[in-house]
């Protein structure tokens, strides 16, 4: 996978390094040369560039990049402008950081694909989330075990858990399913809202639009989602 991480603060730099270490190609972007120099040996590529400058961002390989993440946190205005430029340039998957409720509302209005809350979410969780196909979130437990939210693979669409046999094949347990419905927020904007379907059982039907909450070993979950 190819990533562009804009903003090499604590969160952005940590995430860029973790994604690099797991074999991804990462371009770390920051407007401060000191940060670019600091991480040039730890991230696949680093570039000193002002991501709020429309002319400057034309030099980024956006067409060949799978995910663009705007991790600027110290300047909400710069974050919003950089995010708007990435949206304008048609980034394939755009993820941006929110540092306040109002900031999050603005990003929702811009229809970014996902929003980061670094105060609540660690770079480790995001690295796992990005490295496993279809993973939306993850929670580390003891040892090799974790709880993961992931999209239902299309090959299981319409099957019951008994028919899919995920526990037998992979040793993975489906705890519940979550449906995503659109509801109006306080500004009247349509935002995706999760609705839990209750405890899963053998007759629970899997739907491609739903999210599975899985429990098992990280490697087994990775195999299931491949």
C-alpha cells in the first residue's frame, strides 16, 4: 500500500514510521524542514512541502497513492485547507484529523472518508486498521488476541454464520454485527450512525454493508479478511 501522511507531529510521525516498518511505501510531508530531516531515515520518503499551497501539492503523487491522511493538529485552518485540497485533487481515500467538535463537523461536511481522533485513538490502532484489509477499528488485548471491527467480505454476503463457518475455518468469533444508517446531525447534515444488531448466533445473517465485530488472533483475522 502507498500512503501520504501530511503533518509529522507526534501522531503523524508515529503512524508513518509504523506503516513503513510493516512494508508500506509512505511519503511523510511537513512544512518544517527540521521534522523532514528528523524522520528521513525512519520513513520511506519525506518531503518538505506546504500542503495548503495548491501549486505545491501538485508535486505529490496522488494518483498512485492509496490513502492520504491529513494529520495536522496544531492548526485547524491549515488542516481544513490541506484536506480541501486533497479532496479537490480526488485523493482515492481521504482521512483527516479533527481536534474539536466544530472541526469534525466541517470535515463531515466535506465528506472525508474517515476522521481521526488522536486523543482517543493511538497510532498503533490506526496502523493495524490500515494494514488489515477492510478493518475499521481494532482493540489490542493480551498476547496475540484482539477485537476488530471489519466490513463483511462480499463472499459471505447473504450467508448465516453457521453457513460461513468462520469459527471452524479461522478460529475467529463474530461477537455482533453493526449496521450503518444515515441520520441528521445538529446541522441537518446526513452522517453515518452505527446501530448494533445484538449478540450474534449461528442464524445471524451476514450482509456486505454491515460491520462484523470479531474476536481472535490477529493473524487469523488477517487471513479471514484477505
